[in-house]
């Protein structure tokens, strides 16, 4: 039940686009479409950004998009804004009927 | 409005026990799977456990299996996490979380979170 692998940090300038990768295995991301992404600002609870690989919940900006290829999922944020600076986590269902999160990626908006 | 409120955290010695509670409002409690997710200080999210709709099935992370027990009391709109044989590495803020989707079979998306209850395991 190892954590999914995310880059520790990414950065971008306002208006740019960035992509955060999330690498798993054929027992989690590679096997299921139950991939989700969360945004967490300091001192706040996580917010669901994406579920079902690429579905945005109501109210989430369309600047957030996601995809999956093989056992790697990706979150793309376009038109970066200062308020996007936060930690981002991916998660996936696993073949062991458990849930695994990524280690988290700190996004800095320069 | 859905609200989740955890309680029961605190300081406990290694090997000790603690019971967390989560009170839910704004939902028909027994219609949704409920989960616990923890976050160690300065660290990432870790899924801990889930109880299915109706409570018929429970799921645990390997790191807590055999030590933690998830349960619910639908009549009181409450979720519990009994934590035994606690270790220093169990120190974290424990969040009650749920997917607000009556009838959905998959439980692993969390669109509502409680603020969390801090559990500190230390001598």
C-alpha cells in the first residue's frame, strides 16, 4: 500500500499553466478510474477538485483539468492565480479495496 | 448544509487507546459511506478507514488494521474510530470525511470534511 508518487513541489507564474503528475501502479491508478485530486490551503481542510479521473464537482473552476494514462494521472491548472498556491494531493482506489493518497505537491505561484 | 464534527482526540501514551467520534448533520447518516482520513503534522493525507453504506462492510489501511475499528450509530448520526495499541506514528489530525452521494457505490471521493481532531501519542 505504498503512497502514489507526486513531485514534492512545482512552481509557475500567474497566467501560466502547470501540470502535477501522480504515478501509481497497475494495482491502483492503472487498474481503476477512481482517481481524485484535492487542494489544501494551509490550515484548511482538503477540497475535492477532481473525481472519476477528470470530473469537476460543481463549483470548481474549469481552470482545473485532469487526465490519466496508464498508471499515471495528471492535474493541470491553467491561467495560474495566486490563490492556487496550495498543496495538491491525488488519490486512487486500489485492488486491495483500500484508498491510497499521493505524498502531496506544493504549488508555488511566483 | 452538511457538517461533520469530530471529538475525542487528545494525548495518549504509546500502547494506549482512544475513541474518536464524528457527529454528522444535514445528511441521512445511514445513506452514505463514512471515512476517516488522517494527516500527521506537516505531512500528507493518509486514508485510515471506511464504513460502507449501512455499515455492512469496513475497510482499513494496512497501517492500522487489527488495531483500529470503525463503527457507526445511525440513530445518533455518529461515526466512531476505536484506536488501540497506539504508536507514535499514529500522531495526526484525524478527519471524518464523506462522499455526499446517496446510492453511489464508490466511497473514495471526499467532498465533505470535518475540521479534525488531534491525536498525540507520546510518553
